[in-house]
């Protein structure tokens, strides 16, 4: 049975519904902007045997119109043999949709997102079930001082790109598709998030400090040892944001930088405007040579058309042109030549 819901307000109720106990569950929340990058944080110590790590993620709140961080936490498996498949954001139909996580005998597809602590983008390397008991891989699981004997040590080789991208597809998203095994897992018996997980999400939603607009991608409560407990021992804050906070006005800034020429042209008629200040050097060079060669006006006239900006000086050489046109001037030249002979 595959259910797909587009109404965001119904999600909390659907998570508690026993009708979703079997089949593939896909609760889609449509958002126009991608979630922030995953913050960098450490895993708190496991509280006891039988707990499975559920990684933190960014959720969306319609009422607050913002993403908020749901801290990673340890959850008791609802029944032996079941593992957690994290939810993930994926680009589809022109928006980012959230596919809720679920419990099942195998880990399914979670968008290829590298949540860390055993969730490297595909499957789970943090542990496995055997004989009704969980065996923990201490390489990616913080057992700490908790008395757990069923442990092992296995190096995890991650073949995916190490980054903090929190969504699949779209611009800058993870490029991954479900493997045959993950597709098969999608058709197995599933259980929705347990009541402790639902309460954990509700507590996170009500905490203003966990909103992306307030913490800039670096939540003060990144992970907890127990669900819903956001203070005291076992609470871990983020070391740093996974990426710089997005600038909401970045597109506007790009447009402003792309059209500076338009306002310059409109302001060219105003004397105190920026164009006058931007072109003083060009105008300062042209008047000086124009003043020295006054006896030979044809030369400045040739210089003025070469410079497009000093159009205002064009009327000055034009009145000077008529005196040059009359022929009497060539007749005057021989007279000065006689004077020259006298000087010699």
C-alpha cells in the first residue's frame, strides 16, 4: 500500500495512524526552497542496549514558514530485527518534497544523503541484528562507558562524496537513485515513527532556537541522548554549520550589479550625477590639448569627434569654422611673409 499526502498539516496525525503500519509510506511536504546543509556535530553516548541511532534532519513548519532542526537521537527499536530508514528531501515536480522515515527489516532508500554515524548515503553500517540482539559497530557508534558486550569494530568505506548536502536532486543536491535492494526494501512491512519520535519532532518544532533563520544552520541542540530531552547531560550542540547561511537577497544583488549601465545613462543629463564623477579624467585630458592649439583649430576638431563624451564642446568648434572658410585669409598670408623677410 503506497500512500502519498500533500497536505502538510496532516503529517503529525498520519505519523500516529495505525493504518500506516504496512507498506511503503511516503509523506510528502512540498517546499519551494531547499533545506540548509547538515550541521557538523558529534554523536552522544548510547543510553543502553537495543537503541538505534536516528540522525538529525531539517524539517519544515508551515506555521513558522521556516526550516527547523530535528536533533539526532537514540530510539528504542519498535521490535527486534527492525532498522530505521531516515527521511529525506528530494526534488520533484518543481519543489522539494519530504519523504518520511520508517522502520523495517532492511534499510531502504534515503536519497543518498550522508547523515553520518553509519548512514553514509546507502544502508546502515552502525550495526546489525542477530539472535534478537543488536550488535554495534564501535567505529561509527559512540558506545562510550555504556555496558554493551555485543560490539564489533569494522572500518566503514564510504564510496560517496563526503559533504553536508541535505537533499536529493535539484540544484546542488545529491545525485543518487535507489538500488534494487533499496527498491525491494520499499515493499516490505514497515512501521511509522514511534510515539517518542513524534514527540521529539514536536518539541523541536516548538523551540525557536532550532529554526534555521535563528541559528543560521548551526543549531544549539544538534543531538540528544534521549528523544525529547533538550537540556542537561547528553545534549550536544553543533560544532559548525555545514555550509554558509544562504543570503536571501543574493538574486537581487546580482540584478543590481548586472544593470549599472542603465542608471548611468539616465543620470548623464544631471551634472552632479555619478557619470560626471566617473569621467573627469577623460574630460580633463581633452580640454588641455584643445586650449594650446588655438591657432590651428582643425586639429582639436579632429580630436573632439574621437571622444564621444565631450559632445557639449562640439558647438564651440562649429562657429569657428565660418571664419576659416572665407578666401581672404590665404591672401593675407603673403603679407606676413614680407614682414618675415624684413625680420630676416
